[in-house]
C-alpha cells in the first residue's frame, strides 16, 4: 500500500480513539486522581511510575522517560512501525487508512528522505553480497572468523565487505545523475577538489548503522590493508547524526523484549563480540563522546547503563566525560555504573578469553556513578585537612548542581556533606553561586587622603547567562504550549525568527502549526513530530505536567515569549557588563563607571519587567 498518510486523517484518528482504552487493553490501568497509572511495560519497576492522561491523550513514565500518544504507545509496545500502528488503531474504530502521493504529514522529513534510506539499504545489500561472493572477500571472511564470529552473528548485524577499488559501489548503484547525487548526500561516495567521485569505503569490513526503527542510516568500515584511518565512519548527513545514534541499539532491542541494562562500549567489534557470546545488550557511540541525547535515549529504554572503558588515563578521562553527560539525566530510578577493564583488555578480547559469565560478573560489580564521581573529585586532594576538604567540596559541587531535582540529588548532597564534614545546610547554601551585586561601590566624589594599600579586590562572578539558560527558557515556552495549545495565538512567528537554534525552530513551527490549526491537541502535536529528535523532546516535556501551573498558563506563556525576545539584548548587556567588571573598579575611568551604572540599571529594568509580566 503506497503513498503517504494524510495528516488530517491522523489528527481525526487521534480524536476518535481514547488512549486509556488503547493502553488498558494491553496494560491494566488504575485510576489515580484525574489520571491513570500502572507499572511501566517498558522497564521493570516495583512502584508504578507509568501514567496516562485522558484529558491530553498522552502517556508518560517517570521512571524510564517513555512517552507519547496512542500511536507511539502501539509502536513501542508491539514493536511495529508507524504505518502498522496507524492501520491497527484505525481498525479499532472502523476507519480505512487513506493514502496520497502528494501532501505532507508531520514526519515530512521521513517522506523527503525516503530515497536516501532506500539507497542506503541497497548499499547494505551490495556489501553483504560482496562479503559472500566477491573474489577479494576471503581476507574479510578470514578476519571475521579470526575474531571468533559466526555466520549467524554476521547476518544479525548485516556485516558486509567493501571491495578494493575506487568505484565498485558507484558503478553498482550510481546508474544516473540523481542516484549519484543521493550517494553523495549519504556520504557513500566522495567528490574531491578535482571533481572526481569515488567510493568512501574501499577494502574494508563494513558495519551498517541502523536507527531505532531499523533503517540503515550510515556505515562504519574497518580497514583490511594498511590504509588509514583504521576505522572510518560515514559523515554527518541529513539522515545520520553521530550524537544521536548508538551502534547496536536496534539489534539489542530486537533481541530483548525488555532491556534491564545497556552496556556502552567503544567500538563495533566490542558490540559484536559480546553478542557472539550471548551478551546482547551492548551499544557503542560512533566516534563521539557519549551525549545527553544518547543518555536520554538509553534511559527511555532501560533503567541502568554500564559504561565500559579502558583502565588507563585516557579511558578514565573518557569515562569522566560520559559521567558529565549522564548527571543531568539521573532522575530518580535511574542508575549508571562505570566498568574499567584490566590494562591491555577491551570487551572483545576479555569476553573471548574469560567468557560471558566473567564479563557479566564484572558489569555487576562496576562502580556506581556516585563512587566514581566522588573518587575522581578527591583525586590528588588531602581530605584530612580543612583546606583539602574545602577543595573537595569545590570540585564536586559544580557536578552535583547539574543533577535534576529529586531524592537522588538530595542523597548526593548528603554524601558530599559526610565526606567533607560540612553541615548539609551549609553545603546546600553553597549550591548556587551568590547573586551578583546589582551595582558597583560608589566612587568618591572628590579626591581624599590616600588609603593604605589593602588586599586586591575580589573578582566578581560573571553575569553571563549561558546558552543552557536560554535553552531552558525555550523549553519552558514549548512545554507551556504543549500543555495549552491555545496559547499559540499570543505569539508572533515573525518575531520568533530572531531566535536561533533547533529548539527555537521547533517553537516557531509549533506556533505556526497551531495558528493554522487552532483545534490541535497535545496528542496531535506529539503525533506531528513522532519519530524525530523534536518528537523525543516533546515527549519528555509532555511528561513534566507537574511543572506546569494549574492556571494562568497563557499569561506565563506570553511572559516567557517576551523574555525570549528580550534575551538577545540582555545577553549583549550582560557581555558588556562582564567585560567591564573584569577591570578593577578603582582603575576604571569616569566614562566606564558611568557606562557600567547605566548597563546595570538597564539589566535591572529588564528583569523587573519580566517579573511584573509573570505576575
């Protein structure tokens, strides 16, 4: 059945079905206040954290972060793709799914990129066939056999072979100019400065990289000869973003109905070697450090992650970067551990030498996040001295501040208090830096007696609002709009053009959509962006219902928009204030002092206006 599913049909379908009925037929729900709750079907838990909101027609799990509308629930619960979920849901209300060749639906990027996905799948088939039948494939087969891999595992992961030569793939798949352009767009071929086009992967074992829906989005290649680099990945493309994808995640989900834990390892062969020994829950990042996007995706699927790193200095540095990315995602009920392997070992060599049970035992004994964090912060510090304990607290506090609110955060502060000997109240008082002084000390009106030299003035804390603060404000606006779509009438999409970034683009798109379709609901918005990175953010924000005020949402939305639009001017003022404050006040000229006073006054006015608007 070809053709797109019209967006208006999807909207009508979501209006007709009741998510409570959809979920309750599969997971027994219990009425709890205005919502319904149950134990989450996507991760193991003893206390129900899965909730269904009948008013806004979405579900959310506070334990693992799963969330969405009725269609999203069907896709995740029954492990089916979007068209199947639509067909199933439409069947329950007696509707036939229409198809059209033109038009546009919420996941329009999927329609736009469909030729790229199709070509990447063809490339995967080409490489797989080459591994089986190309005259030069014997080396690749020998390499894989030498790593202990069976044909079954090679099949499960779709392993292939890129033959030596410059244009094998180009010749097989680039039959006309549009297809050659698509090969370029997917990074499968390269055009050099002289205009010559050639295959990116040559004489390499090839690893297809699949997204969470099983679509091939990119490839990795391991060299068989002496070429460099040893491992080569596809570049960033319209369908592949390294900071979002995890190698092996699709395969892990295919093999495990429920994932209790995911192992994050460093390379393709680590994932595959573990799978060969029936450890089917390993994933790898793709040439990048573990990102917050990776962590949110992992925790949406399971409650625990174990990072595996080499035990050398480089491995520990990489582990600490992973820890920093993990902290903001550590809501209550989630767990992160860090496993440092013996020197000279990686998961591939270790599991082949010692077996699966030994490796599982090491993962079970991996250091919990809190132990790794506190030990890393204490490294090189004599905590037996007052000065050492002060340094210890100073090193740990910035990391603890990034934890989300909850019991785990409070326990971490208590642990730090015990380790440093500080009173918890004192430590919590240090949690946030003191507010900056609103004005500099007054300058003397006339010269007076020269004072005796004193200590150098203390450096003031910079006022700069970092980009994360801006992002949080954008997310606040998006969340308010998600929970009260009617508020969109208070925003001007043209005015929002001044805001930069992906979240700003999402906010503009939501406002434009809701102004065209003012009757849209929360469930429709979730469906419109389902299957995209924006959809993942919307699902997470939809679950934060308890952070949304019970009333006055539209007033708060207007105030937040005003604040966002004033943000560029505020950032300009703050940057200039920070620059001026980097100079000792006593050494400033009269003009600089006057400028500083005026800028601080402007800053106060902007902040006061925002507070008044909000109330």
